[in-house]
C-alpha cells in the first residue's frame, strides 16, 4: 500500500514576511525542527509538537492541520524513510 503525506509543514500564510516571499525566521525554525524529528523518526517529539516545537501555534493556528502528518508517520514503519519532495518555502 502507498500512503503519501503531502502538504506544507507551515500553514499560517497570513504571517508571511512583509514582502510576501521571504519566510520569517519562526517558520524556518519550525520547518527545520519538523524535518529533524521526521528524519530521526522521533515519534514522541512529533506527538508532543505543540509543546516542543518552536512556534507551533504560529505555524499551525489550528492543530487539525498538524494531524495528517501524524497519520502518515503512524502508518509508516522503521524501514520507511522520510523524503521531502519540496525543500524550501
């Protein structure tokens, strides 16, 4: 079975940089934290991201935008490596 989790890691488009093109530092920090947690397969950190991730509330004003990522991680196993098809913002 193939399950692909897709979408943007940061969902708060209303808080983009003033020029509309540059992601703010908090978005980069959150994105990097999530990438590291996925690559290390740190499921505990991902499940507790609201408390552990930098600026979670800015990146996901509503937590239900975060849950699909948890579904994809939960459906995978240790042999499934995280891959990022788009790198950047």
